[in-house]
C-alpha cells in the first residue's frame, strides 16, 4: 500500500507543479511558452496515467479483501484523468487560437477542479486517527 500512496503523492505533486508553472507563464503573459509547456503536461498526464493505473491494480490485488484502495482512489478517478487530459488539450487549443482571456479562465477552472478532485494519499477520515496513533507511539 505504501507504493500506492507514493504513486498518488507523486501524481498530485507533478500535476500541481505543472499547474503552478503554467499559471506563472500565463500571469506573465508568456503565451507561446505556455502553449509549448502544455505539451509537457500532456505527455506527463499520458505516461503517468498508465503508471498510476498499474499501481492501483497492483495495490488492489494486494488488499483484495479490503476497501482501503477505494479510500485512496475515488471510483471516478480514472475518468477524471481522461477528463483532465481533454481539458488541458482544450486549454492548449485556446492558446493556439490566441484566445488568452478564455485561456486564463479555463486555467482557473482546471486548477480549481484539480484541487477539488485530486485523490488524497490519506483518507480525510483517517487523518485524526493517524495523528493520534503517532502521538501515542
């Protein structure tokens, strides 16, 4: 399960870092660079999606009689990965069309949705329990 949590943590970190980078480029009005950076994001999303799904199935195999994997990975997460890929492609298209105000708004929606839907490596219900366990140990 630790490998699975690490995979989730890495995905969150990588995508968040990309979102911060693209937001910076957009805020600095460096639109051609932002458009090129989308290729990096799309490549990362595509390659990491396969890695993530392999880790998820491996973790599910290891704990087949437990619902722990479901706690770490929302059922709709695979669909969200595909949606995120499509949304970043749409954002890139807005940049290519030089529709910068629309692209700024689209990026805002992307980052807000990512923050809301990204999987947490520790289920929210377990945070207090984990803190209590660490204090007691």
